[in-house]
C-alpha cells in the first residue's frame, strides 16, 4: 500500500458489528484506532479526568445545558466554576480528533468525526447497519438481555446517538446522504462486509492492490 495518510470514519447501528469491522480496517490499513480511546485523548488535551468524558460522551447525558457532575471530577479546575458546558466538551473532543488525524492515518468510530474532519483530504465516511434480528442477537448476548429488553436498549441508545449526531452536524444520522458508503452487514456477513469495504477504500484512495486479508477476528 502506498505510504499515504488516510482517514476512515465509521458510523454504525448498535449491534451491527460496525466497531469490530472498524478495528479490522485499522489493522489492515495500518491506522490508529479511536473509539473510547478518543476520550482519553480529549481528557489529556483538556486536563480533565477521563471519567468525566466517559459519563458525557455521545451515549450519555447528551443535550444537558450544563453538567451536574460531582466536583471531585474537576478538582480546582476554573472550567467547573465557570459552568463547563456540553459544547465545551464537544470542542475538546473535536480538537483531539483533528490533532490525531493530522498526525497519522486513523479509523474513528462515531463521535461525529466525519463532520469534524469534513474539510480534510483523504477521508471516507461509512455507515454500517444490520438486520434487526442479528442486532438483537448480538446485543442480548453481549448484555445478557432478553429480546424485549434488547429492543429497548437499542432504541434508547440509538435515539441518543442520533440526537447527538444530528445536533452537532446538521445532518441526519444513518441517512445515505450523510456518508460516502452505507452497507448492511447482514447481506454479505461480517467477513464479506469487511472485504467489500476494504475494496471500496482501496478504490477511493487509489491504493495499490495487494492481497486482502478479510478475516474477522473474535
């Protein structure tokens, strides 16, 4: 593969296998992988405790005008005294995304990275969905839920994820026009989907063709 920096942004439905595929793409293309890891980056950049970011990322507590978190997370930070806002957190996280993308090839999972990096060259944005039955199987197995509660889990967390994305980007989470490629992982299966996306990315960035190792690791 050419010595060329690339940025891959992955959006995904809950239970679609999108995060697993994203990690495999990072390995195949020699990219750094950022999901929860991004929270640690943002924490280091801002000087705040990582737990603060974990409690207020795209899944939790979104659209609160102010955080109501115990002061021990902030210590003596002046930001706490100045009513640190959700928008400030988003700015810290966006700065961390941009810095990581400027330094090396990256795969970002969620957190509106496609929007944050919209003006950067060599980016591709992909949304991974899956049939509801397969999504329920994965979610119920992962969290020990029955199907009814699995549906509630998916609905709740996807509603939060969509609200976060739509609010900050002005686009629609999961809508085809918001991405370069949308794919249902249930159609080709996990390995087939990884293979398809890998080929798409190679074509998108005009990369030299090499043997493609499209094995999904557990």
